[in-house]
């Protein structure tokens, strides 16, 4: 008997701080479906001062809810391929990037391997992840039972105000396609 492939709900974190940043995020949204990752919901876009002490332009960040049949490591391969297609070349750790795609959550999965940790290791501490995530999933409960809103409430005022709304919505065209 052949069993139906299972659809998994995943949250992806997008970031870009090189080139046409908004177009780079749009590139990800447009090309994810061809990689087997159907975008169900897209958060507003936020602008974020960069982390890690490397002088570089501000990031644009966005969170997507998507569904996919890909297993976690195949999903990682798919998003890494997309980063390359968007023109990302390896740079210094914390350095500027055309497109960064992080797997934040994958169903209720907790998973750790050399290449992949789910939930994303830093997501509970990053305002630029939590603010857009809460916009599309205000009641979200993370694996282990903690609410995403509680993580956000723990951040400092400075961390929260460093993440500023950049674009409220997608273009009408794209919004209708989701
Ligand atoms: P980055 O600098 O964000 O592209 O991430 C560097 C590496 O982190 C990737 O090549 C992945 O192997 C690893 N990684 C571990 N966990 C994750 C995750 N949840 N999402 C994306 N990358 C991850």
C-alpha cells in the first residue's frame, strides 16, 4: 500500500540586507512554490538594525507560513538552493546577505543534527523573528509549551524597538495569489 505523503506546516524566517532587499524577499516568496513549499501566509516586512557588530546595511525581515511534503533536511537543502539562486555567496558570519531563509518551526517537531536545529536556535531571542511571527500567529505555542508571545515579552525595550514596520502588506496581486 502506498501511503499519502504528509503535508507539514512550517514557519520560515526571511532576511535580506544587500541589493534590492524587498525584491529579494519577493524572489523567495515567488520561487518557494516551485521548490515544493507552498506559501500560505506572509507577515508584514520589518526593518532591523544588523546584529553581530559587522558594519552593514539594515535588514528587511519577514516570516512566512508554508506547507510542504519535504522532510526537514530536504527542506533545508531546498531553501539553501534558493538562497544561492538569489545570488547569495558565502560571507563572514553575521555578514551581509542577499537572502537568508531560516526554518523556524516544522509542525511540532524538535530536531537537532549537525546541519539543522528545529526550532531555530535563536528564534526565541530575536525580535525580528518574533514580531512578524506574532503578526501571523498571535496565539502560537512553541514545542515544549512556551507561547511565542511570552518570548517576545521577555525581550528588552531596546530589542523590540529596534525592529520597525517597513511595509504593512503585500501588493494586491501577490496577496490575492496566497
Ligand atoms: P545561515 O547563516 O542562517 O544561512 O545559517 C548557517 C547554517 O545554519 C546553515 O547552513 C544550516 O546548516 C544551519 N542551520 C541550523 N539550523 C537551521 C535552521 N533551523 N534553519 C536554517 N539553517 C539552519
